[in-house]
C-alpha cells in the first residue's frame, strides 16, 4: 500500500500582512489557525503555493526560535552550540567566539563539555535558549516559547527575551495567549483559518479575540 | 540560488556536521573508529569462508578480491541507503530551520566516504605489503571520483522519491539486494565473461557491464590487484550514467526543496 501524502489543506490563504522593521508583532489565534504555517513561510522553510513573501532587504536573516532542535546526543553542549548556531545561519567562527557567553548564560557549568544525552530536558532547553540568544537575527520569530527551564532560568530567559523586545530588532511572537501578546507587543493580529480577523493595537485586538473566539471553538 | 551558490554558502555546515557525525558515531560504541575497519573485514571473512568452499579460491588473492568488492559496495550501499532516508530522519530539524534538503544526504555520503577512504587506505597497505601496488594504482582517485559521482547522483533523486513515497524504501532495498549478488563482489568480471562464453550467453555479460558498480569494482581490482589500467570506455559510460543521475537529482531537489515538507506524511 502506498503511503498517503497529506490531503490538500490551505493552512493560510488570502493573507495580506505587512511587518514593519523594528516592530514587535503579536499573532494570536487558536490551535490550528495557521500560526505555525505562517511562521514557516516567514522563515523561508515553506514556499508559498500562491502569492509571495517579500523582504525589503535581500540578505534579511529571519530565524524561528527553536530550542534544542537538531541536538546530537553524543556531542557535548559546546559542540551542539556550534552546530545549532550554524543551523540558524551563523558561521562556525561566530559561534566559537560566543561559546563562553553561551556557557555563562546557560549556567550548565561542567555539563557544557559533557554529551547532551546526559542532560535533563530542562538543561537541553537552557542550552537551546542560550544558543538562540547569541544568533542575532534581523527578524526573530517566536512560536509560543517564552520563559524556559527551572524557576531561576525562567526569570533569566524572560529577561533576555525582554531585552530582544526592547531593542530595534523585528520580533514576531505567536501565541494563543492574548495576554502575553498584549504585554509584549506593539501591534497585534488575530488569525483564524489562515485569515486576519482583526489587526492593530494589541489591547483592542485582544478584546475582539476574547469576544469572538468562542464562535470558532468547537 | 543555484546549487553551486548553495554549496558555497552551506559548505561549513556540511563539513561541521560530517565531522560531528563521525565523532558521534564513534562515541556510540565501545570500539569506536575500529568498527569502520572491522565491519568490512567481518563481511569479507563471512563471504570468504562461504565462497572459498564453493569455488575453491583460497589465500590472499581471494581475500583481496572479496575485500575490494566489499569496501566499494559498502561505501555505495551505506551512502545511498543512508542518504535516501536522511531527509525523513531530519524532518524535525528541517521543520525549524530554512536549509536546503540536500545537506543531509550529502552529509551521510561524506561520512560514509570518509570511513570508506580509511578502509581503502588499509586495503592499499595490504596490497603494497604483497608488492601489488604499481603505476596503474595512480588511476585509483579517478575511479573513486566516478564512484562518488554515482553515489551522489543516485542518492539525490532517491532521497526525494523515498521522502515523498516511503514504500520505495522497500523497493530500493530489494534492488540493492539484487545488485549485491550481480555486481561481482565475490566473483570477478573475467569469471562472468568466461561463464557467458561457455554458456553462449554474450548478452548476459553485456548486461553485467551496464551495472556501474560491477564496472567500478572491476576497475578497483585492475589497478590495485592486477596491475592494469581500468577499462576507460566502461568507466566513461559509468561516469556518464552517474552524471545523468546527478542532473536528475539536482533538478528534483531544486523543484521539491521548499515543497517537500508540505507534501510528506511524517
């Protein structure tokens, strides 16, 4: 029997969205509303079957924040940090220069030189987060990930993300939690079935979202 | 972005991943790097004991004949089969980072190539110890290059096809099992020729020579064992076939690169 390929589903269609340089855009919506597909389109992981995604600068470095994806269990934290940074588009040299900072921020101490298979899941997230904080993309795409790890590291990682939000980097945060977007973003979009239902001030969009989301929930 | 531009842009990541994969593989077992050599040696030993009873060919010559076949075949099979499944195996990574899909098959090929080169070195040392190495051995890099082209050429389109249709893995495994028996790993091209002459089936010998792996294995034996030049017309034909596959593979990757994640059921 042949493996079936996916049925034709349009996760995002007819969407017209501008993202401005330096803004912190929040995209809110329920599970399955097309948020992750939109992120992958923006990151260049997917191509658009219709329409196009264009950037004002040709060499724009867009990165989807992912924690610990692609780690090799038999390699040390340091080796994985370099490997992971390279997957995010940075050079080996760039990552080697930042190894001390990653070691410091992750708080992994001697574990940084040990194989990743010896890490707890929290330690893996800490390493992943610390690597992501050293890759400096022009556009940072964050999919539901904010604070990670234990209590101390949650504070530390939230603080680091706040700094990313405070700078002039473009950040797109997607979340089903409207409160987070209200707190962190300067503009918001409510996405439903791959289309924009509301756009503008985060507080206003959040209010519309709370009011209207029930109609779309089964 | 053309393939060459991509190659320049992603060469660091390909090399670092290759280096990391070799290290990671070696750390997974107690014997580490020794396995790279031990694996073909063990397969050779098994084939030698079985085959020497059947055709009576014994001693260093017979061992070297099988060993050359096994090393060339091992490189071919592990690269193509490993590379074929490598896109699917790294789906979680490809879903998070914008990377060209050929990176993972190429890394698999480079890892296996490095291991095989190491074993080829040992085979050469063994042949040298028996005084078999001569001026014709200088053709070895050319034969290695043709095999590398064949491996890359086959792996690229197969990696796309297998990702889109998982069932092909079983089909390709069966084809490889068949090729294992008809590529002259434990018999030589001259033995095939002789049998075909005796049996009055020249077409069969001609078909045998259309198998690029059979041609390559015989070419290795010619330059390492027999002190002869390889058959350049057959080697050229194998290189031509490899080039056709390579072009097909590059076209398939260019077309499916950004589409394949959306088309696949993982």
